[in-house]
C-alpha cells in the first residue's frame, strides 16, 4: 500500500519509510557513539587513560596513549560523529568512519578477538548507512 505525501511529490511505500527511519536511527546511533568516543580521547589529556587490556593489546594501547596518537584518531571520530548528528556531510563522515572501522576491526581481530561483538554491530550500522548513501559514495570508485 502506497501513500501520497504531498501534491506533486513521489509516492512512497511504508517499507521505504521504514528504511528511511532505520537510516536515521543508524546515523544518530553512530553519531552519538563516535561523538562521545571522540570526546573521550581529549578528556584523557586531563585524566589517566583507562586500564590496559590484557596481552599485546596493553602494549598497543600504551603506545596509542603515550604518543598522543589517540588525539588524532579521536579527533577524526569526533568530527565524523558531529557531522552525523548534524546530518551534514554524511558521506564524508561515512568515509572517515570507514578508515576508523578498518583499524578497530584489525585491532579486535588480531589483539582482542573476545571483544569484537560491539564493533561488529557498529560496522553493521555503518554498512547499512553506507549502502543507503551508495550513490554519493560511487564517485569514489570511478
């Protein structure tokens, strides 16, 4: 069953409306997660870093914080999160988060595989949002 939105506009089906709502929810969830995550990297300038994870992940995390590499990565996360929440330059935010997710997945696959569930869920939201914005992303593949 299709509904007419306004005079002269396209007819939209309820399934398209649900997909649009799902894309909005995915955008907001990712925006909140990465805005808060990005902000936390700068908060650690004034606080001590979180307790280290076990094994080699602890060494990686130690270098990540002591070299202040965390501020660069979290700066990118903060920018992407704010862009998603503002619903501006969403395609740019998707590209920025693609690089962040590649690193997050490599970290969890190689150093901390037991904690990969949350990153995989966030990657699923990112993939859905990227799919919804595929027309804008297509120019990157030309």
